[in-house]
């Protein structure tokens, strides 16, 4: 593809050099540059790609997309634009032939529920014989092929490359989690969303490397609803109603109130299943899902709305797809061989922890044991809030480490303890997460339910000097074997 065609539509500030050169690759990492590649210089919070222009030239690269003036030798083409993150998305979309236009593309945003809703959508659409692509926190999927991922929403070049692979492998519908950072940093710019979903909104992702304020966080999420053709929005909250007003497309609302287009009534919660009556523009029926809790009824309503907008999907497909949904790391049971239960969940905000603990409280026959920590280098304000939530709902709290990153784990634990101390809840502090889990298992009684919260699908722990393998499913199995021997 000619460089001039690749940048067509970009608002350029300055062009130095020729545009009629052939481009056969795009890179945002200088280590992947070579002759024939366009190097897009991204100015990040840690690394500035502009500093590696000379390295790229040594590798044979002769074309650069920049967002500030740079000095280069004669014969090198430099195109200056306002924002190279947006530029990367633009040229990547063009380079791969606009692949998202060849898919039914569903984007799901919100503080919580994104992962579960994507898996619900996948299950329903597979019941309707669609071949599905899924992009999200746990993994990227092309049909049954699993591609593990390092971030919720991939960088724009990687995303467009993934779309292109999906098109080539005959995927017809892709459902993806769209993070606030993915929207703010233009990772999804150029994506042709058929449906956008807003699940809910609460405090999260506030910090030096994320969003400065809740308002900024909300505004980032609102960008999805300026990019999609139709929207499915939860209006059982003030933020949802505001998002519905801001949306620049056809909106279907969902919730429990009679003013919602897609709503649930007559909810019945059992230990293994949740039942509800679905009332929607596509008809009324009884729905059963193996996922517990009212928050999963909301997720189901969002998934139903998405799927019913895809041609050929019926309420029978909805009922079949929702009967048995598997979501890694979301209320995921781990076998113990005893008369108590262990559940692994990704809950890592005050709101999500409250929902998980409250749901478990509804069907627990014994005590509810809450084990969690908080991530380092992230919003300190939510730590005491999570402590208070656990202290108020759980019978016993084990405060431990999550991903402390560059912070001292004890400092994070002490922040959480402040919240627990404001309640009458009993607790213990154990810094080492493995030892904390061992304590919970050793002290479990018949009928107890232990919630290992915060890690979910993650298989690692991040410290200031290292990242270690840490899969809680493996840890529980190993500790149970160790305890059996002793």
C-alpha cells in the first residue's frame, strides 16, 4: 500500500519527504521496524517513541508518523499530526482493509460486568450457530482458538490485526470489552461498532497512570456511544440515564423498572440457578441462568439486547445460551473435597465486592469468609471502602496482598484495615497471599464459603522487583494436598 493512501483522511500538520513509497508493515515498537515499515512514534507515560527514530532508521525504516518536530537525514519521510495514538489507529485500520466493517462488532463498556456479559453474548450467539470472536480481560478467542492477552483492549494495531485474523477465519460476529483507557487512548478509533453496551458505573481506575477524576473516567466511556450504530444501556442508575442522553445513536434501555425496554421481572434466586421473566421488544419468555446474583441478571439483559439485534437470533437461542455460561474467574468454584466451598472472583472495587459478598450471603449455609487485597500504585481511596464493605457483610475477613507492584504490601493492607475497623467485623492481616489462603482453608467449617476476591482469572502476582506465577486454582489444590498430608 502506498504511504499516501495509508494516511488519507488524517489531518496532517507538516509533511517532509515523498508519499509514493510502498508500505508493507506498520510498527509502534522500534524493535519491529525494518525497510518498508511505517514507524508510528507514540509518546507514552514511560517511553517516548520519538527517541527511537535513529534506531528505526538503522533498521531500514524510511517513513515516520510523529506528533512533534524531529530532525532526520535527507531521504526520510516524516508526517506530523496532532496525536499519533489516533494516527496509529487510523493507519492500522486502513492497512488491514477496514476489517471491523466485515464483522458484526459489539463493544461492551462499564465498570463491572464486561467480561461476564461478553461470555453470555458468546454463549447465546453460538447457540444460534454464529462463529464468534471474543476480545477481553481473560483471553482473546477466535472460535475455539485461545489467544491470551496482556490488556483488556489491545493497542490499535494489534486490535486491527486480530480483527483481520477473525475475518480470515470466517468469524461473523465479534464481542469485545472496551475499557476506558482503550477509548481515551484511541485504541478503538476507526472501529465500526454495530452495538455498544453500557453496563454500569462506579469508582475505579482513578490514579496517576489512569484517570484523574470520576468525571474524566465517565467521559472516556461515553465516547463509545458516539461510535456505534445502536446502544444497549442500563438505566437503573443516574449514570446510565445520563449515558442514554449523551448517546448519538438508537438506544435500547434495560433494567428492572417498567420504563426499561428490556427488563427482568419475577426474579427467583436459587443456589445453582437464577430465574426471571424477560419482557422485551422481541417478546416475553422465562429465562434461566446458572450464574447467581441480581448483577448477573443485569448482565443477562445486556447480552440479550445485544444478541437480539443480530439477525437470526431468537429468544429460544437466548434461553439455550444462558442456561450454562462459563466465565473464568467470576464466581468460579474450586473443588475442596470438604463440606465447605471456595469461590474465585475478580471483584476488586467496593461495589463489585459488595455485590459478590451479598450474593454469596443469600445462599451460604455457614459463614462467609472474605479474602482480598488491593492493587498497588492505584486508587488508595477505595481501600478503606473495600475494608468497610467486607467488615459489614462477611463473617470474617482475611486482609492480604493483591498486586502490590511498587508499593509496600503492608501499607496497602493498613489502608484496608482502616475501613474494617469502622465495622464490627472480625478480621486478620496476613501479608503473604498463599499463607492467607492456607489460613482460610485451615479454619473453614462445614457450610462456610470462602471468597478469594481480586485476582479472578489472573495467574500472577506483581511486586516491585518481580512478577511471580500465582494461579489461585493451583494454590488451593496444592494447599489442600499439603493440609491433607499434615
